[in-house]
C-alpha cells in the first residue's frame, strides 16, 4: 500500500466515524475541499504535514492519533 492510499483510507475512516462528508471536513478544518477530496480519493501523491496538522486540529485529535491506524503500519511494513 502506498502512503497516499493510507492517508485516503484514514480520511475516509475519520469522516465515517464522525458522520461527516469531505465538504463538512473542509468547513471544520479550513482545508480546501479540493485538497481533501483529492487526498481522500487517493489522487494526491504528496500531502503536506501542515495540511494533516489542520485536519487534526479541526477534528481535535493528535497527529499521533491520525497515524495510529493499521493503514500506516501496512505502508511501513511494520
């Protein structure tokens, strides 16, 4: 699994857990809809750490919580 795919799955998971759409996530986080949509669709090859920080701040989770997912351990082959 590529890192971009792990990020996409994690974004989808976070939205699903909170029963929100990508559009609502954009409003909550201040990250543009197109950035979030492309990331959640796996179309973004590189996502900036600043973007992930904004997502985490908006969702009131830590960066560690964002990456605390099996998707990332699959990517890192841990």
